[in-house]
């Protein structure tokens, strides 16, 4: 029997778009990081059990800090909270592990 390609969930599609902005854009700007963060947060709303959504939201917060776009206590708390949630949902996920750092 032929295997049917599964369609990614709406949350997974948002995560993929956010990852492309955060990881694949050589000209990453504050606006692209903001958009990636919004996409990650939308993915969380669509599927609160999706560890990758939390991991990408954490990664967006890390990018804000790394690029010196915004370094605030709230940004650091969001990074930590999203990373911890990603790790709780998928402790063996590489993305979740990376989000902790």
C-alpha cells in the first residue's frame, strides 16, 4: 500500500515559518524576530501540547537577547518559561534541549 503524506498541523506550519525566520534568514532583523515570536505564540494557542511551538517561542526570545534587540527581565522570563514548557512536553527533543540554553 502506498503511504499518504500527512499534512502538517496548523501549529506545525506556524513553527516551520517561525524557524525559517529565526534560522534561515541571513539578514535577520528585529521585525523578523518579532514576526517569528508572533508565529510561535500563535502555534501555542493552536496546540498547547506542541513542544516545538514552545521551543520556537523560546528561541525567538533568545534571538531578541542575542542580537541586543531587547534585553528585559520579562524577555528573559518568557525565554525560561517557554523553554521549560518545551522540555516538559518533549524531554528528549533536541529543540527542547536547545531552548534551555
